[in-house]
C-alpha cells in the first residue's frame, strides 16, 4: 500500500497488488463480528489473504490462529500493524478502542477497514479522518449496507425516474430486543461508549437514506429511554441503561423532500424494517427483518401510478457483481465481502466507491445534530 515519509502529506495513491494481506484486530475463535463476517468474506475473495490476527490475550490469539489457519498471531496490536505482509488492518473491536487501534495502523502506513461507528463521538471520528489524510492512506468504514445489491437497485430505479420526483421518505424499524442483552453487548447500554441504538441500527439505516436520497438540511429529533432496566442474559442481573431506546427524527433533505425516521427497540409483532420512498409518479418500499440493513437481506417492492406495490427482482448483474461471493448471499458476511471487493477495485482503479473515514465523519455529524436537537428540543441544521 502507499507509504509516506514521516510528517509528509500526500494524496491517497495505492500501488495495485495481486493479493492484499489483511491483519484483523479483535478476533475470537468462537464468536464476534470478525468470525461471523470478516473472515468468511476475506476467504471468499481471491485477491485477499488473511496475513495476521490479534486478540486480547496470547491464549485467545493462539486459539484463533489454530481455528482459522493463520500462523502470525499476536496479543499486541503494535506487532500486527508493523508486519510487512499486512497491507490492510481490519479493526473489529468494541468502539471505545477504535481510535487507539486505528491510529496505530495509520501511523504504520497501513490502509484501515474500521467497523462502524468509527468513533465514540464526532471528535473521535474527525481525529481519525484527519490522521488518515495526513498519512495519505486509504480507509474503509463498515457502512457496508451501501454495497447491498438492493440499495444499488434502488439507486438505479431512482435514476431511471421510477418514482418521478422524490417528495418524501419514511423509515421505521426495530433494533435488538429491549428486555435482555448478552454480556458481550452490555457495554452498548452505556451511551458514552458510542455503540448503541442511535449509532448502530439508527446509524446504518440513516446512512442508506442519506446515501440514496441526499443529506439532511435540517432536522428535529426526539430520543428517550423508555425501558431503563435491562437484564443480562447470562446472569439475570439487571443494569441501568443510559442509551436511548426510542429515537425519532423528522427533517428536510437538501432536495426539499420531507424525511422521517423512527427506530426503536424490538417489541413483539413490530415492523422489522420498512423504508418508503414516495414520489410524484410512484413509490418504492424496501423491507427487512430488522433495522440493520447492513446484515439482513433487503426486499424491494414498487408501484407506479395508483397500482398496488409488487416485489421487484434485483437484477442478477447486481447480485452477482462478484460471482465468487454468491454462496455468501443472505449471510452477514455478504455485504462485508462486497465492500472488500469494491475496496480492492478502488485501489486498482483509483476510484472511491466504498465509504471512507470522511464519509463516516459526515454520518457522525448528522448523529451529533440529532443529539443536539433531542437535548434542546429545537430544530437544528444538519
């Protein structure tokens, strides 16, 4: 990957390479997002090789290396990011640790794929984006719902005028169950950790709305904690939740369209995920099992004039853009693999088709605006 001398700022130019070596920080041999998504994704792509792994302890690192067939394993991330055969560092740990690990990888001149949210807050995200720009290296943030074939299809339909002029859009969805949480995810109940309903289910959903339809010009938001006590699944202990479990936003997009989003904790029988785009000539309806469009498969339906909505098949050219990934379709690894594939193509072609740290900063800015509005009760610029 592109290297820079100390203190030198350059543009992000990468040298095409037949195989990109990836070092993954935050691998468990039995669970976790790296195991569920990143490793299956990378194994399916011929132009990537998993070159190194690191975990929170030497024992866990050795176990992960044995399970995944990787010999270079570390309990110290500083050793991983300096390995000469590591071109891309994937950061898949809990959000409070992102900045430290991302910063180390960027300082070593490595490209970085960091999971979303990029940081605990906007300041974290801006600092990492600035550091990436200083070192002139390419970055990816895990907003991989943009790579979903259904989202590409919706973009095509809108470009072709399927709905005419977009007048409004409405999004409603559920996140995780609201009464219990597994111990590994208990940290998400503390809003200061930066991984919660607002940044994760809401953040991923918000991102595809803005990616497809444009940014908010201004917005009003309401957030609340309606279920403040949550039970830890493994122990039965009840702990206090400070992160909001109800978030509703209404605002105006830069196009002039009216937009509303309401994401809340799961309840029995609720709508998993429903996104409607209403236009002067028609409507598009995108649905999924939950408000995690980066993970759950999306279905597209449409109607023109006064017809009832009917399912629209996503073109094969989009679902099989990278044929080697077909066996991952429907799995959490599918969109992650498509993001890695697009990133490799970006490196070879000098393009920018995957969301990078600058894109992540913009999304963090909108989330910060939502927080300001909810705290003040006032409409704010986004």
